[in-house]
């Protein structure tokens, strides 16, 4: 268990099905985003009450995901290190399940996330798996560190949400740049992990802190980016289709979890 690196990005922060069809400035489009049937809905044709209902649904789903994740993670993180070591196979199983289900739906079965009740089953499975992995990572840190990271994540999230809603700047065109930064972060984490496995030496604490700082910055930007795509509006270049509330909630959910893990790695103290 001591070789597990807390705070490693478990899954990508943004998950969008493939785009099909020609993009336009009034559609939701970035490389790798939602397919053309849903993405080409014109913003100008969308009544405000429809968008408001979509926003309420997204944040209702997100609240339920975070509540369930908190319950699961709190139970696991308060267990003894001996218990965690005995059940480490659950951590790895949850990681595998989350990746298989997530990429399976995004790449092959996009309609699963748009139809009831399969969309909620999909979210439930992902949330359970992410709650387990988050709990095992948090179990490596002291209770005070976990609470500090949780409080910091909450403050940062609400501040960034307010900024995304109130600012006149449009960040929805930053998708390709954020995606490139995310891939660089994931690649760097794998290099650190492989180097540690080959040499048998722990990762340099300074590199760990730099990695965590970069992660905090990237996922903070993703929160602003995804929030503006959820809220939408006439001044936003791209936005989520109202049919994709599951993908919208999932994106923001992963942004928050990854931000929490990065802050925990940056500020947390390890349990002895």
C-alpha cells in the first residue's frame, strides 16, 4: 500500500463522446466532444427555461454523486492502515471498473448515458467506484489533512463557480489547451510511477509537490470551463446540449474529485 501514489489522476477530467458533423460557432464542439446529433443544437433556439431546467438537473445529480462519494470515502478513510492493506484489491478493482465502464460508454455506447434508467445506473457505478478509490487514497493521510483538503476544495469550487457565472470572459474555447495540459499531467504521473518502480526509490517530494500544484491549476481551470459550458448563454461560444446532463454532471464531478486529490497531495500529512 505504501507504493500507491495518492493524488494520481484516476480518470480524465473531461469525458465526451466523439464529435460527428461539421462544427459551427453556435454549437457545442471541441475535439472529442459530444456527437453531432446533440452538439448541433443551436444556442439561439434554446428557451431560457429549458437551459435553467438543465442546470438544476446537472447540479442535483452532482450533489447526489458528491454525497454518496463522501459517505463511501469517509468510511474507508477512517479504517486502520492494516485494514486498508488487507483490502487493497478492492481499490484496484474499483479503478479497473471505473475505467472500463467510463470509456466503454463514452467510446461505444453513448446512448446509455442519455436514456433512463441506464444513465443513472452508469452514474451510480462510476460514483461507487470513484468513492472507493478516493477513500483508499484519503486513508493514507491524517484526518486533519483530509478535512483541510475537503474544506479547501469546497471554497475553491464555489469561488470558481461564481467567477465562471459572473465573468464576461468566455473560457469555453479553451478545451484543446486544457486537454493538452491534462494529457501532459497524466504522462508526467506515469513517468514518475515507472521511474519509482524501476529504481525502487520513492518519488522526490519536490516533484510530487510540483505535480500536485500543476494538477490544482489544471482542474481549477476545468471547473471554470465546464461550469460555463453548463450554464451557457449568448456570450458563450460552446455549451452542453440539454440532453447531455449526465456527461455535464460527470465532468464537473471528476473535476472536483481530482482537485480534492491534488490538494490533498499538496497539503496533506501522511499517516504513520
